[in-house]
C-alpha cells in the first residue's frame, strides 16, 4: 500500500516539508515519552532538564509547528494534503506509512483525535467553532496529537475566526490546527490567523501528473485519463468525475455548446436560464438524499411518532431544532448550486481561453481538446481581442457571483456580453 502522501499529485516540495514536520513531531513525542520535552510549544529554555541524548541547543520541535494553512487553487489538493499530514502525525512510525492503525483510521475518517470540519453551508458559525476548539483542547486519547482540520477556512464567519484565533494564540500543548484556504489574501483568512500559521502553498498540478494518478489509483484507461485531466484544468477531483461519470460529461458538453447557441438576445437569455437550471438540478441531485436522511434521523432522535404523554411536548421543542436543520440544509443547497455553477463557468472560461491562445498562435495545448475546432473558428471570427473580452466576461461573472450578485443576473449579463463580444 502506498503511503499517505501518494495522492497528493504534483506537490513534491510540499510533501518534502510535511514529511520533515511529521518526523519532527514524532521526535517531540519521543522526547516527551522520555520526559525530556513535555510538549511542542513548551519545548525550549523552560525545560528544567536538558535532553540527555540531544546535543545542547537542539530543539526537538524544530520543523514542527501547531498551526498550518494549506493554500492553492481549487482541486490542487488542499484538503488531501491536510488529511495526509494529519495521518502522518497519528502514524505510529511518524512517517505516514499508510498501513498502521493511526494512518488507516485517519484516512478513513474515524480516528478519535482527528476532527474534520467540512462546511456544508456558506459559512462556518461561531457555535460550531467554539465546540470544536473546546474538544480540541482535551488530551489526545491515542497519546499523540489532537488534530483539527478545517476545510474551506475562508468560509469562517468573523466570530468563528476569532474563536479559532484564540485557540491558535494559546494552543493546548498537543493540539495541531490544519486550515485549508484558496490563498492567504485577507479576504480568505484574517491577517492575525495567518501570522500564527505556517503556510504550505500548493500549485495547480500539471495535467500529466493528474492523468497518472487517475490511471494508477482509479484504474482509468490512459487515454480517458489524459483527456479528463486536461479538461479538468488541474482539478483532480473534477478530472476523476469526468472520467467516471457520464452525467458529468453530459453537463460539460451542454456548457461547451453555449458559445454555438448564442445567436441573438433571446438565445442569450435562454442560454442563461439553461445554465442556471442545470446548476440547480445538479445541486439538488447532490443534496436531496442527505437532506432526507438527516431529517429522518433528527425526527427519530426527537421521538416523532411517539404517543406517550411527553411526546407532544417534545415535538413542540423539536420544532426549533427542525427549523435549525432546515436553515442549515438551505444554506448547503445554495452552496452546492454555486459550486455547480462555478464549475460550469470554469469550463466556459477554458473554451474562450482556447480561442484566445489560438488567435495569438500561442504554442500551448487546448484545455478542451473536443471543442478545439469550435474554439479555432471563434478565434478567426473574434481575433485575440474579442476572445479576450469574452474570457473576461466569464471571469467577471464568477467574481460577481462570489461577491453575492444574484446568479441569474450575473449569468444573463455574461451571456449578453458573450453574444455581443
Ligand atoms: Zn502509519
């Protein structure tokens, strides 16, 4: 079995740094077990007894730190890196061997000392964060580290960010925070949190590296893997979905048919509606099942269907909890819709990027090999300038939606701009 870093595609520098840190963390634990250095942050001049085996001045915690931020474009593997590092910290060999119980339970999501926060809605709230910080302060049951992984840390509310900051400022000795965010821009992560963390930048993995992992790990045929890796523009998860899921391929084809369909104002509005509705349908398919299961589970927990004397009163109190659940589910549905729409926009941007590089005669491979002919025709018609304006219209639409402009309005404006050029 390959080790825990095997799926981190095309990120050699980051993997080297994380391996070194995991080894340092293991050294801290060994020193702690021998009662020489009690903990990560307390290591240093306050130690009463100098380590017998380590040379004077050598800090066993060098190379390891208690707060990390993984940054990189979507699909570059931020959360993959964070989970792999968490596994390496819990690995009994301190390496992330991929075979020991520490590695296996962490990668399987069942390790008792690894908490994973995956925001389902638009933001991570303060109550969720407070509860998390509190639990993260307890002694690790496995004797190694308490690890908190926060995916999409850019979706923390301000209050939640403050709760997290307090924990990062005064970290419990055996707690490690792993944050994932698109970048360290203040819009994504507060400057004060950033200043307390070590940053691990991930890059967009090259298509060849993505194709290689699809073949090796997922058993996908090399030619399909090669195509999917290019079409997904370095997004590993998206490449896998394209290679495996015919529905995802169909949706992508529909998006790439948009430039052909823009023949007039009416057609532009139709195309906008089609794009929005496709995103809604995709999002609904992805959340409906979990919504139903959650509601049923909550109702059972609250004693729905009970006939005892307490049942009626319990149901009255339950109304508030159900309302809370509905609010959460609605927020999650909105997020899923935006994500689906964003994927479509990235595909569309790839098409106009192809037209632009062809108009410029740039010696680079097209993103979408299957619509290269169409992009070539566009390049002739629009020239570099017209292609660039269209590419910019797609990117402006993404930015507008990110800034909370109503998706339909942003997409309609984009379609008109794509039609008019
Ligand atoms: Zn291991």
